């Protein structure tokens, strides 16, 4: 699946992930929802979609008590 195949929310979340360093800085769904003017549930849904359809471009892991997410 290509970036052009993603829905609007998924694209917004993907671009947000690429823009900020959530590998070194802990991920916050609440902050992402506020920044993107989305509901937290929609952020979670988009993360799930990205993990499934863009699996070669998104990396989610746990470090130092926090979720870390990298996108390229």
C-alpha cells in the first residue's frame, strides 16, 4: 500500500510521526490528538492502519516506560 492509498486521518498521523522524533521522545496519543485536531480513538485507529499497511515505514517499540514510534 502506498501513501496515496491511505485515508486522510492516516496521512495526517503519518506526516506527524515523520515530522517529530518519537524515537527519542515518548509518544503521547493525547498530545497528537490535540495537535492534529482529532479524537484519540481516531489516532489509535490510524496507528493500527499504519502498522498494518505501512509496516516497512513505521516502527513501534517500548523504551524506558514509554511507547516510541519512528516513521520514514
